C-alpha cells in the first residue's frame, strides 16, 4: 500500500522485481502494460518482504499466489485498527503525498 500501486499490480509482483540492495520495487502496470519506475519502500516493508521471500518454495517467481479479496481486506483492516478505508483509498493517499513532496 505504501507504493501507490494498483491491487492488480501488487498481485503481479515477481520476486525479481524487488531490489533489496536499493530498497526499491519495479514492476509493470497491468492496466497500461508499461513499466513502472522503481519505487522506494520503507525499510520495515523490505524486511517483511525479505522474510516472505525466504519462506517461498524454490522456483516460485510470483510474490503472492492468491488474489486479494474485499473480505480479506476488511479482516486485515479490522485487525490493524484502520478506519473504514478501501484499499484504493490508500493508493490515492500515496499519490497526494508524492505530489506534495514534489511541490516543496
């Protein structure tokens, strides 16, 4: 969610898209079919991704093998006590923060 990526783009991430040495991720926009420039990720997220990748079966290229569902999001949102947000709301929030940082 901190990347501003669409849910479908997140689902399509491959292990090779993650650059642990630079704390970035680069992938393709499934909707437009074009490459997305590398995006920085917080160190805490990179640590979690590293742990997740270490637990993947040998040869698995995709980071996630299951689809994200609204029911799963609702359960996750409640577990971490987020307000009533849709996953797309977080994408818009990232975009606003990125725009504001370029204006300063």
